[in-house]
């Protein structure tokens, strides 16, 4: 049976993606402090992603990234609208 896509879900919201979410969290923890966004900035970015029509199964449908990893990187921007993450 084919599982339907989860629109507007982050990996952390999907129990069947727990292993992948754990791997993403590990990658984030390995980012040097100079490259990692502040936690408040990351959470603000993810809130924007949760309301975006391009979020599908924890990935951005525009660029194919895992949004939790992209949001954790300091100098990254939203691939849809530059400046969207600057809340």
C-alpha cells in the first residue's frame, strides 16, 4: 500500500520517520557553532515552513532539502522567497 504524503509535516512530526529525524538531528549537532543558527532562529524558520504549501514529508518541494537541516544552517534562506525567514 502506498502511504500518502504528509503535507506541512516536519520529520520530527512523523513517527514513521523517527530514524531519519534522528540522523538529521545528529547532522545538526555536528555543525560547527559558526555555521549553526541560533535555536530561536531555527524554530522561527521551522514555524514558517510548517505553514508553507511547499513542505511535503519534511522536505521542501522546491529545492528537495530537509527543511529541519536547512533551517539549522545560519546563512541559509528560504528557496521560495528570499527574506521569508527573516521574521
